[in-house]
C-alpha cells in the first residue's frame, strides 16, 4: 500500500464545495490590501498597469538656454556631430590609428565592458524571478520495518514528486525589479560610453602634448645652436680685443641655461609617450617609430556646438545618472509591494508505491494545488522605513542627476571660453615670437658685420627668442587642447564608431610611416550589446 494515498472521493467533493468560499476570502483580502496597505491607491494601481509604486518619467534638469559666448562669430549654432570629432577636426592619420588601437586594447574600457556583462547577467536573474520561483524534483526509496503482535513486517516505499511554488506578481514587485534591472543595464552601457569618451579625449590630449613637446624640443635645440654660435663669436672677439672675459662667460651662461632646457623637455616628452602606451593597453616602451615626427594639429577657428540642452543631455555620464534614477524609482515600487499580501500558488504531483513495479500503475499518483497568502501585517513600521529609505535614495540620485547636468554645463562653458581665448593668446604669442626672431636676425647681422655691439642686449634678445618661440608652441598646443576639452564636455566619441565597424583610417603619405604596435587583437564581448545604445 501507499503511505500517501489519494484523497477519497468524499474528500474531493468537500474540497470543491469550499472553493467559492476561498475565492471570496481571497478577493476580500486583496481589496483590503489595496484599500489600506502601502502608499498606492486602487486607482493608481490600475493606472500603473497593476503595479504599486510610482511610474517613472525623466525629471527636469536646468541647463543654459544658450551658450554664454553664442554671439561670438566663431561659435556656430549648427547641430554638433561629435561621433568622430578627432578625425574631422585634426585629420591626422596617426592620431586616428592611435585612437583605434586604444579602443581595442585599453584595459579601463575592458573593465567597463565587463560591468555591462555583469549587469546583463543580473537582469537575466531578475527576469527569472518573475516565473515560478521554486521548482523541485525529488525521489526517494526506503525500506521499512514494523513490529507488533508477535511478528515483524518488512515493506518498501518508492516515491517521486515534483513541487512548484509561484508567487503571482499581483502588485508588480517582480515587474518593478525588472524595470530596475533594465535601467541598471542601461546605466552600465552609458558608464561604458563615459569611459570611451574619456579615453578618446585622453589619447588625443596626450598626442597633442607629445607633438607640442616635440616642437618645443626642436625650437630649444635650434636656439642652443644659435647661442653656441654667439658664444664662439664672443670668444673670437675677445681674442681680437673687442670683448672681455665677462662677455664670454655671460654668453656661456646663456648657452648652458638654454641647453638645460633640453633634458627637461625630453623628460616631459618621454612621460607623455609612456602615458600614451598605457592608454594603448601596453607597458611603456619606445614608441618613436610609431609616432614619427609631426606638427602640432591645426584647428579651425570656428566650432559647431548646437544648443546646450541638445548637446549636454546626451552626454553618457548624464544619461547614466538619469538611468540610475530610473532604477531607483522602480525600487520604491518593490519596497511598497511588501505592504501587500504575497499570493503564491503551490502544487505537488507525484507517485508513490510499495514496489517499484507499481509506481506507474493507476492509483499510485497523488497531487495537490492551492493558493497561499503571506501578509506581514505586523511589520508595517519596518516596511514603511524601507519605503522611506528608497524614496530618500531617489531624492539623492535626483539631486546627483541635476548636479551632473550643471557640471556638464560648467565644463562646456569653460572649455568654449578657453578655446576662444587661446586663439587670441596664440595670435599675440606668434607676433611676439616673430618680433623676437626678427630682432635676433638683426643682432646676428651686426655680429657678422663686426660692428660694435652691446653683449648684454645680445644675450637678452636670444633668451627672449627662446622663451617666445617655446611659448608660441605651447599656445598652439593649448588651442588644440581646448578643442579636445570642448568635445570631451559634449560627450564626443559616443556612440563610438568602433562599436560595429571602425572608421576608415587614411593612408599615411608622410615619412616615416607609423608602425602599429604588436598588440593582441581581441574583441570586446560588449560590442554586440552596444550596437544600438540609444
């Protein structure tokens, strides 16, 4: 015999007769829950798609109506397309290649890609909670012994069953959790975008710095040769009686002072090259062959910026902050759902017999199904505290979102103003350098003609020439750096053109031709997720 027999026919009939009462009781509990529990009214519950908690909508964030310098003729109101800004602005094939390599190899980008994979997996787990939360298949066998009335009885029991429990998402707890997971996945994608924006700007900025240092080094070396020539001529004049040892020593001092700039600039150049290696995802190494020689990138004086709201609200860090806010809004609904009864349908089906051969015969099966209600009516203080916590967290993230927008506006305005003023500074610095160079030519002409000359003036002019030319190179690099800052502040480089197919890299026609570093060409697993980040 089975130790767990099927209910008798009268018992089944009794169960059916009790069904209307159970339905009425369950409906009453649900009506009471909607009317008394939580923070969501019955009408709101229906309007929200049978989900408690607030329905999220993107909040307002203050942003400037127009750029402060919108009246400047160099600031264009045309819509900005900053997806491949470095290629459009600088048209430098080596820089294009470096950014492509950095995107494929940079380790910080790979970390951000791994975070997307994590968020995708967590979402998959959350979606799985929407379906029957508990499923179990069990099977057992036991050999039993009973004694009594002077004899022993041996018998076996074979049993197998399948148990299932499914909490119906009556209040939207699981659907709100899925909403939160969806928003978290979006936030991880925009976090990836923010990393890409920063990476592209860092590579471009480091590249411009390298070209600036190369220009500085070349100018310093040229001035070293110029001052060495002056030093040698001063020695000749001393032997001829037209100068004294004070003039010679002063010429030597000026020469050595300028020579001391060479290792200083070389150190800065090497540090920038090493930083570029790390951005490329490889250990610092000699990359002169990859970089070759090049000029500081030229920059057009005008720039298209669109309007602040359209440009700034698309920044990936701004959109990440907004998605985190959306995720938190859904968690308020999850917390509110705890005010209401949890309605679970549980069921068990199985077979049981004393012998294995009887396990699948008629009469060996059993089963049960029915609702279960669990309502934490005595924990409302704790549940209310949880809702208040989630709501306060939402308020915190709301202020964080608005602060992110303000910071984006600040960065853009500062970069625009710096871009405009750096052009003026470059113009004046070039005039100063040109005047210093012309003065130096006149001084050299006097030297060549053997005319009487004020040596203090010679050394002052040569030192000024070095300073003005180096300052002009730095000013030119600063114009390019300011442009990079603008595109960084606008979220330039996102959505990345490398998510599907890399942008075309123009062929290098100048010598030396750059040599690509020997790096592994691995694909980021996140690329497929990011094909349509919007």
